[in-house]
């Protein structure tokens, strides 16, 4: 399916390639959306840094850099996990759709179970974390970091959704979404930074992620994945609210907040029966049979 306004190999006539090279057309048709999506992602990050450097003061630019670096600290975890299960996802999409759905659902559930308490505790102890990471001079970045840290949720869900879409052979949707996310982020940076200052960057990043998941939710072929992601947050979300309420009442020191928060969250998950042994066993079994464990 050609991408609107973007060249792809699908626009090349079938007789363009000499006999025996038609495989190249199929290869380009499958990989072009990935290349375009990757280019948009790189352009998005570079354009954002450029706009921040030009529209904010040097001190605000430094605060932005510290907050952004901290808010992406754990981004390697979902990528590492999803890279491991991707071959299994691809195989099950062709051979067993039921197991395919079970596996990506387990991925969403595992990622959300991990990321929600981390986002909560990092936001509650933003000042202490920034002081440890960059020093007291960057404490003014705490409000920005408090908002940005919650983008860990789409950061953890995104790789699962991305690999699921790839495994299903639906990569043609990635280019459209990446283009929309680029336009939203850059456009909102230009609109919000002069009016709201550094905090405008946080709202722009949140809007960008919302647009991305919103597009996939609007597309019929990928809507199920987004719905399953939202469902995966239900019980962990309840456990998170219990943890947040307890911490708000007790107001412990930051280190005690981390220890007590994680213990409370874990106990809440157990009481809600959110930690399903079958999910763990399923992932272990799949990794073992795939030779990845």
C-alpha cells in the first residue's frame, strides 16, 4: 500500500525489475516504511533540540537536557525484551494467532507492571533524583522532569506495539504515524515554548505520544493492540493508586518512599491477583522453545 505523499517501492511498476530481481521490490516495499519511520524519529529529536537551543535560555536548555536524559533512562529495557520476543511473535502471527495475541498481551502487561511504580516514585522524588544526577544547580528542572517522567508509560508500551505491528506485517502504518508525531512535536514546541517556557516541552512530548497511540487506535488493523495495551494497565493502575494514596498520607523521606512504595505496590498487585503465574510461565516457555533462554 503506497504511503500518501511518500515514495515507496510499491509505486514501482512490476515490470521495472529484471526477472529474478522482483524480490528486491518486495524487500524495498517492506523496509522502506521502517527506514522512513526511523528517519522521522531522528529528525524529530534533532529538531526538538535545535528549537530548545534557539528558543530558550542556556540555563533552560540545560534543564531540558537533564530532564530528558533522566526521563529516558530505562528506555533500553522494553527494547531489549521486545527484541528477544520478536522472532516468536513473527512466527506465531503466521502459525497461531491465539498465541500471538497472548504473547504481545503478556508483553504489555509486563512492561506496564514494571513502569508504573517507577514513574510514580521518580515523579515524587524528582528533586532528589535531579540533585543526585546533575547537582542542585539543576533543581529548577524538577517540574519539567515530574511531567516528563510519565512519558515512560508510552516509552515502555511503544516497543511492544512496534514489534507487534512489525510481526503482523503492518509496517506501512509506521511511516504515517511517525510523520504525524514529528509534526505535532515540532509544531507544539514552536507554539508552546515562547508561551509556557520549558514546561511547554513536556506538554508537547505528551501530545506527541498521544497522537501516535491515537492514530494506531483509530486504524482498524491496529486498534486491538491499543485496546489490549489499555486493558493491561487496569490492575497495575489500581495498585498504583493505592501506593500513591499511602505515600501521600505518610509523606516519607525519598529513600523510604522508594522502599515503601515498591513494597506497597507489590503487595497490592498480589492482592489484586495482577501477577499471573501463567503469564510468567508462558513467557519462560516461549523463550525456552525459541532458544532465547
